[in-house]
């Protein structure tokens, strides 16, 4: 039996029909109830509800490919996105990214200084490490010809630069080319994927990135949504509901352990 979902937005009501909760989105992953937190149907409903907002989100952070690379290097891995953007804008404003002379010490000097925004002081984590990565990236971009005609070759080339792994390389490609053929699999996406049974506990973001990416893109197609919309809405909400997600995963693992112990 189909689900009937009523949406109230801007003083208007609309009705949406979802498949039966037991219908599979892709093999092994049921759609679930759209009104239940973190089910596949829930994520599709969120995309439908926030579609106008998602359409207004600009994936690109830089005005040039070089800038996009640096903005993505500065984000992720325990660093809040807002803080990464603050320091990216500072590097850009001080002319470091587009400079003819690439100065690692200058980059480090900027990253190690706290920035004040809205009367609050922000610090960048691992300034020494990231300044080396940015220095390496800017030198690599200058010295090599990137294969822009093939996004997969370009991603491989990006991953050859020290400090750029599969997630960051995919992030750069997705943002710059507005591409739906790659996906950003970060810890938030991984945890939500584990909750719905898309990913399993033996899979690892570092070691199994491309397998996880393939599953995620297939899953997005099964939901009939864009991978970029899906990862954006998951990322936004998973940051807010991180404690709830952690508790759900803990309960799932306990249940698995009890089931294995009963065998």
C-alpha cells in the first residue's frame, strides 16, 4: 500500500505519494516510512521539501580550479566547513593562492593565526600539515597538465598529490564540474548509509571508498534524486543530529552482537 504524505509549506498544502515502505529502493534496502527518521523515504521527502533551497546552493567555493582545490583541502577531517571557508577566504584575500611565488611559510603563518568573525575567534586545526598540502597542491597544479577531458583521470591525478585522498578529490570534481558521476562519502554519509543497510560494518571509508561511492550513486538513482542533493541534505542534517545517529548505530551493533551470540 502506498504512503500518502501531506506537505505544508508557505501556507500551502500538497500531497505526495510514496511507495510501500517494504518496497526496495535498491536490492537489500527498503524505502521505509517517509515519516520515520533517516529512512530512505525520509531523505527523499527532505529533498522534496527543501528542493528550492538545494537549487540555490552553490557547490563551487572557488572562482578558479586552483581555488576549488585549496578550498576542499581546507575542509573536512574534523574541521567545521564554516571554519575552512573562513581560512580559505583569508588565503584568497591575501593573494596566496594566485601568487607567482608559492611560499609555504606564508601559508602556515596565515593558518596558524586565529581569525575573528562576528566577535568570535576561530582557530584552524593542523595548520602545519595543511600548509604543506596546499604548498604541494599549488606546485603540482603549476607543473603538470591536468587531464580535464576525463573526470576520472582528473580525479586520479588529484589523488597523486600528497594530502588529497579519494573524498577530497571527489569533492573537487563534484563541485567544479557540477558532476553527478562521483560522490562525496564522508563520515556523515557513511553513518547514515550504515543505518539504512546500504553500507556494512566491515566497509571502511578509507579502504573501500569507490565501492561505497558506487553503492551511494546507485542508491540515489533508486530514490530518483541527484547524488549531490542527497549528500547535501544528509550532511546538513547529520551534523545536527549526530548524537541521535550515534545512538541508533550503537543500538544496531548491540542487536547484531546479541544475534551472533544466540547462534
